[in-house]
């Protein structure tokens, strides 16, 4: 509680001081991931850029690894003004509105090019939803695309039948069900033991997660299915932002545009680097067979339809725009 009160006081003070253009203001920025995560590195570069573009009038102090607020708390911390700015995974807000999870609908967008097009179609609607909560969307950066890991060759969807499939949210549980697999709840920290004991035999996650957790120690095959590319978003409290001088607002927006472009490039570089590490570890790394790709696409079509029903009119408009 003391930390949150201090953060609130700091955020309000920063707003008043910067609005008066008297001295440099410092904004505390919570992020969920560690110092060396490519998202965190990109945000630190964004903070440096804001400082430079604002001529030192605004300094953003990044607090990585959930050290100031835990991941589930960050969005509401920014909304309530406890901190002026923060980062979180967009799809975490799916319980508020299904539109937020459009980037996590399996096999809707299966490449960086398609993910970019989907973001172009969904950015406006998502910005509107955030605006209603008093938040300004600054930029969003995707994680590496999700791939299929298994402890045996998977040539078609039927090969997943009966396999224990790691599920960590409703979407992955539904994916497992449609594939004929058995959804099993397992956290990242427990993956090695779960595979070693046979509790799980397959999963869908990024090359980053696999490389960072030395997946080759417990699983043999990785298929670059690019099932979905979930994004992290950076938002700022609307009242705080609008209280800034126009020069500072412009500095933040220009730095945000640069950070988004750089972040997408970094994500692609991360994907290539971590897939290379999987190979070096001894895993069989390959693209899915045409039969597997087609089977997964059918699952994706079903889940896209189900998502559209939940997302309503706004979701339908996003899909129409995306498929133009």
C-alpha cells in the first residue's frame, strides 16, 4: 500500500511540475518482464528517446520485472493514476472485452506481415476501448509467434489426438479440445518436470519461452506454426498526458512511434535468434507439413468464428477491415 501511495503521489507531482514547465519531471513506469527481455530493452530505449526529445523535461524511470506493480495490476495502476504510464499484455484484458484478445485468436494472423495488418485493423477500436477507461494507447509490440512443441513428430492434427497438451488460458484449452488433445494446466516454471513425468506431451508457445527454458532437455520437436503473435501495449493516463505541454506530448508520441517500429524489428530478430538456439540445443525445428498447416487452419477458422460472436459488432468490423 505504501508503495502504491508513493507512486500515486509521484505521478501527480510529476504532472503538476511538468505542466508548469519548471523543472524536469520523473515518471515511474512499471513493466512485467525482466531487464534483458527484448520488450524491456525497447521500453528503456523509448524512455531515453523521450528524455532526448523533451530536452530533459520528462524522465521515465522503468521498473522491470513487476518490481513496482505485478502484471495483473499495471493497467489499473495507470488508470487510477498511481503511475502515469505502464506496459501489459493486451490479451490479459479479454475478460473486459473480447476485442482485446484479437491478436491471440489462433491461426487468424500467422506471420509478422499478417499480424501488422491485423494491428492496423484493430488499433483504432482498441484505442477507443482504452480511451473510455481514461487511457491513451502509445504503442504495441508483438511477441515472437507461437509454435508447436511435441515429444514426437506431428505431421497432421490427428497426431495430437490423446496427447496431453499444456493449456494456460481458455484459448489454449479450446485449441487442445478442437485438436483432440487433452488440455492440462501447467505454468512455465513447471514445464520441465511436467514433460519429464509425462504430465504433458505437447504445447504451444514461443521460441523465446522454449529457448529460455531449455526445451530440448524435455521435448524433441518444434514446428514454426506461427499460431498467433500476442502484443504488449504501452499506455499513459489520459489526464496526465493531456496536462502536459504540447511539446512534451509531441515528444512522447514521436518516441512511441519510433519504439513501435523498432520493437517489431526486435521481435523478428528475437524469433530468428531463439529458433537458432532451439536447433543448437538439438531439437528438430521445421515448418509444419501442408497437412498439419491445413488442419490447424480449420481449427483457427472455428475459433475465429467463436471469437467474433463474443466480440460483437466491433469484432466484426475488425475482421472485415483485416480481410480486405
